[in-house]
C-alpha cells in the first residue's frame, strides 16, 4: 500500500513553506522560487550629430560603403600639430652673418650645409608609376556628356632640392614631423564639373601649405602639382583616363586628374567630404613623387614584376601610405577649422574603400584602408605612415 500524505501552506519561526504530512510525519519544505525578474534590455541610443568622441556609429556609414572589418574609431579632434623646427631661423641667421663678414665665410657655410643635405638620387631605371584611387562598391552608370575643365594653380618649382629614391629610409621621415595646422576657405560645393574644379583649386593650395614645412625640413622639392578636373575621357602622359574611372595622379606631368562624373554619377556621391578625401589621397601620391618614394617604388616594382605577388604588395604599400597621408591632411584641416561636416565623410569614405570592390589586390582590404586612414588622422606624424617598414599583415 502506498504512503499517504496531505500538505498545506504554513508560516512559522523557521520561515514559510509547505507543510507536508507523510505517513504521520510532518515535514516543511521550501516553496519553489518565483521567477527571477529580468531587467529590460538596454537599447543603445541612436546618435545624432555630432558623435561621441572617438566613435563613428555604423548607421552613419552609407550602405554601399559599410566596411567588412571593424568600423574605424575616428577621433572627434585630431592631435595637436607637430612643432616646426627652428632650422629655417638658424639658416637665416647664418646667412645674415655671411653677408656681414664677407665671402671668406661662404665656403665654410656651404660645406656645413652640404653635410645635412639628402644624398643625390640615382636615376630611375624606368618611368615613375602612375597611381589611381580604389573604387567603392557600386553598380550604377550613366552616359551623359559633360565639359572638361583644365584650370590649375600656378606651379612653384623648388630648384635647390631633389627627390631621394628611397622607401622606408626616405628623408621625408623626420621624427616628429607632420602636416601643420592649415585653415582653408572653401567654396560652396556642387557635383557639376565646374563647381568640382573650383572646389579642388581652392583645396590644392591648402594641401601645399600643410605639407611644405615637412618637405622643406627634409630638403625635398615643394613643386605644386596641378589639378585637372574632367567630365570626359582625357589623354594623359600616363595613358588614357576615361570619364568612368577613378581619379589619377600622373607623376610624369605632376598632375592630379579628377574624374568628376565618376564620383557623382557612377558612385552617386554628392557629399563634399568624399571629394575632398579623394583629392587628398591623390595629393599623397604627389608627396611620394616629391620625396622620391614614387621613383624608388617604380624601380622596386620593375625588379619583381608589377603584377607578381611581391609587386602587388609594393603597390599596396604605396596606396596605403597615400591613404595615411590623406588622413594627416584631414587632421591639419580640422585643426585649422575646416568643418567636421567635411572631415568625417572624407574619413568614412576612405575607410570603406578597398580590394573587396575590385578584382585586383593592389590597394589593400577595406579593414586595412580603415586602419591606415585612421592612423594618419589620429597620429599626424609622417613616421606613422611609413608603410614600407610595416609587416605584410599590415598591408594586406
């Protein structure tokens, strides 16, 4: 015969519980615990402009540019600009002393100065290599015609300095040097060819001012590149550039060719910051030419074959350094008061470009581009953009 039991709820000195009588023996057991209260899940707030310092939410990145790697942590403000060296002041004082004390001193001054000059470059074995930007992910196209604008700023040629054909140990890599704070007054932006050209011609002298001190201190040329803005196909010394291709820097004529309709029609862009960032990237290639990095890269690429794995890695190092230089230029502009409405879109756009959007592994992955543009912007030091000394994993 089975056991017999009854139960009821009681409250006693030992607490409350179920009182159970089983075969004449009373036993009190604890009642089952009620369900635990779970606090509501916190939903992150949707940020509105401006973002919290150091972060850019994913929702701000245009859909077609959403990176596959980590979203870049773009700082709200760039670091303070690097301090300029007093070398120019010292040289000026020495020259004044020379003028006072006569020609007898000139030979000694010249000898002293020559010991600090960069070594003479070796003539390259092949022509400089032209460079172009990486496409973002897009599929739309249009075939409407547009005029070509070829206005450009006056080129100022430095005759006392020459490029030095070196890569990782290029004299441009002066410790502590970066792009100096530069204000820049820019016209209202529109995507038609003439308006784009007016915008680029206003940006160009600002880029030159941001980088001249670093080039001068390294005793490198400061020749101002030209900018040609086109809405049609254009023949360049580096070959034909069609209207539906990305921008091109051609070292043979020191000219940046901005293909206006590619960005406005093929990619469908209208944000001025995107166009600012692409010009700053191409200007980074102009810096490589002035320093001699482009010539040394051309020699190295010719020796291994430009389309070989080693040759493609060299190309990625070149492109990623230009992207890092772009970030430095944007830091100089932000420190000079250029609106974040231009700076942040430029950074986000470059952080979304990469080899995932093409069939050639020559510009680096989206994640790698993101890391290098952030590095240039947040560090603003030339030595932090020395991709030539970086491990292969940092330029993949």
